[in-house]
C-alpha cells in the first residue's frame, strides 16, 4: 500500500469504527422486524410464510455469528465466500419478503437499492466489492422485472400489475414501520460482515506496519554503521594529521637542524602516515560500497577518456619502473557511469598491474565494444597469480604476489573496491592469469539503452 | 601586501594541530591569529580583519560550515579568503564546503606544501 492509500484507508477505518455501534443493534432489529412482519400477517394466508422467513433469517444469522465467533482467522477466499453466501441469503430473504407482501405491489422493492447503498459503504475492500457486485446485479435484475411489469411488457409469474403509482405510494406509507425495520436489518447485516472483513484488513495492516517499522530499524542500523565508519575515519584522521605535520616540521628543519640520517627516518615515517591515510580512505569506501550508500553520480561518459586519463596519471610511475603502458582504444565509447568511480577502477587496476610487473614489462589497456556491453581489459606480462590464490583475489585485506616495496602496499582493498564499483554499475569484473606469464583483468559495463541517452 | 605580512586566522579546536600549523605558517612568514572554537573564530574574523582564514569543520559552539556561510554571506566580510581544512573527506562534505562559499577545501592529513601553495595561490589571485 502506498502512503496515500494507507491514509485514505485509515480514514475509512476510523469512520467504520465510529458507526460500528450499528452492529450491536443488529440482532434486536432483525428479530423485532421479523416479528412485526409476522404479526401484521396474523390471520391471513401469509402468516406461515412469514414464520418461515423469520426462522430462516434467524438461522443464517446465528450461523454467521457462530462462524465468526469460532473461527478467528480467515483466508481471503473464505471471507469472500462467507460474505457472498450471506449476501445471497439476504437477497433471498428480501425477495421472499417482497413476495409475501404483495409481490409487484410490495413496498419493499427499494430494499435492493438499500442493499447496494449499504454495500457501497464497504466498497473500499475487495471483499465488500464482491458483495456489492452481487447485490448490484440482483437488484438490476429485480428492478428490470418490476419495470417491465409496471409498463405491462411482462406479467410476473402470473400476477397482474393492479396498483396505480399513487396506490403504490400509499401502500408504502402504510407499511412505514416495516420499511424502517427492514432498512436496519439490511444495513446492519452489511456492517456486520464488513466489520468481520475489516478485522482481517486490520491484521494485514498491523503486519504491514510491523514490517515497515522493522525496515526503518534496519535502515537506521545501516545509517549508524555508516556514521560510525565515517566518524571513526574522522577521529583517526585528526591525530594522524598532527603527527604528520609535526614530523614534516622537523624534517623541514623549521624547529632546528637535523642530520641526513634523522631526515631519512622522518621521511619514511611520513610516507607511512600517508599510507595509513590511504588505507583509511579505502576502508571508508569499502564500508560505503557494502552498505550500498556510495551514491553513484552517473552521466553519459566517454569511457575511453577515462582510460586515457588514468594512463596519463600513472605514466610517471610506469616509466619509473620502465614498464611500457600501451593503449588500444576505439574512438569513443559512451556509457552511463559515474566517471569518478570508474576512473578509480582504471587507476586501481593499472596501478596493480604496474606493481606486479617487473622491469621492462608491458601493460596493455584496451577497450572493446561488444553488442550489449563495453569491455575493458588491463593485461600485463608480470608475475601472474597462482591458481590456489584465484578465489582470494577480490577478497578484502588480501595481498597476492611477492616482492613489491612495502610502501606501495595498501590494505589489500583495491580490488574489492573495484569489484564493488563495477557491480554497482551492473557490470562484471573478472580475471585470467598464469603464473610468470601475467594477468588480465577485465571489466564489462552494460551499454546505455537506446532510449537512455 | 609587500610590506605588510598576510594575516591568517587559524580556527582549530585541536591544540596540537593548531600549534603545528602555526609553526609551519610562521616559518613561512605569515602573521597568525588563533581561535579555538567557532564563536571565538567568528568574533575574531570580524574584529581582527584577517586576509585569510584556515577553518576546521568540527568545531565546538559553531561548526565550520556555518561559520563559513555567515562570513561569506556578509557583505563586510565576504572578501576574507577561507580555506576549509577538515578531516571530513566524504564527497558530500566537500560539496557542502563549496556550497557555503569556501575558497578551497583541503582534507586532513594534509601536505604542508599543498596548504602553502593554496594560500599563495589564493592571495595572489585576490
């Protein structure tokens, strides 16, 4: 249920609760009405029929009450069937009442209309809608009969239409007491059942509310986790920056001169603090990716531009290690992606490749267009990954491979961040590798749909 | 500017951090005023007339974003340059910094060279 629908539903519930007193009066009115009908017929030929009517209406009402009292939980079809059956009994009772009070001349024809109207009160649930339909079609049917009899088109069951409209009105006035009693009878019948059905609704409604509350709680926990990570990162960063700044104050000789040996140590310390800060950044990102709170800012982006930018950024590092960086890009390849995040994927993957490729190695960064996706691969001829390490590649805090300088080591989060980002773009990331021959990391991103420009 | 030292107001609640930045800036020939919370920072920004403010975000009494907004939306003080120096590194924080009118946003831990370069760049472009 949407929020607005729920609001409307609540208002109707409230209204129904306010008028539910009517149900309490139901039985009193049902039996009072039926006995009045009986007594008005005492002495005439309809008396035994009236009695039968009283008994049958009484019986099905008692049955309804028993069902209601004994069985507290209903399935949808049971509720609809119960409402349908009792509605059918009510229609039969009305029809019978009309029959014994003069058939076509009977003042009770309007009860079909009353039935539609009161059923209409309960129309806001599917169950009462079924009831409404039954009453509506029966009433249309009987009104059609009445009209055709009145116009003389069709005599009903051999009874000729003998009253003028004026006489018909008078007969209704004379039977005013029955009219009002009958009105209560049928109105309360409807309320009775609609209340029964509404209780089911209430139950559903409560379940729904509990579910929503649980969802809100889960979201709150998620947010707390998020906040915890970002606060933790903030709290760690502040002392880190003091240490870093103090070290670099000493290193830069601002608070007195130092020798080259001290300088070297300070430099290493400072570099390690930078490394710590980077790990913190990655941790924050991992936490955000895992709690799905990293919001992508997607735009139509030429992925080849991002590839070029990443290669540009890492060229110095590659040259430093005399690793060649080659690119094979198409002219352009448009995708609906967050450029900043995908650039990070490029940078991480190329950076990794450089780390794991020895002197004079070669790395190829390529982009290919397939039918439904754009595939990007970063291929190196470095040390490769051992087969037993394959399952661990995208895991967190895992370092694979050997012999790279400690300072370039992160927290082993780079690839899991890449995986997270690619998957958030509905893409796939995978790799192939052979020890001593090199590795190829490939990520594919789905193309923009033709309407999606 | 040639004769007069550039006055920098440093609003930072962490004493150690403030001291480290002060040392660095004084070594680079800047005139430093210190403030340890948001309210003190705001009143010093109004009375001491600094050329530039280095502003932390998580400050007691008045946070850096609000302080920045109050100065930048005030005709009299909006010419003061503001560099936000914060350990808040999320994209939303950096965007918030832009929204409140900061001239630059530097994240902690920062590189001293980066901070000095930014200060020089801002003052020269003034």
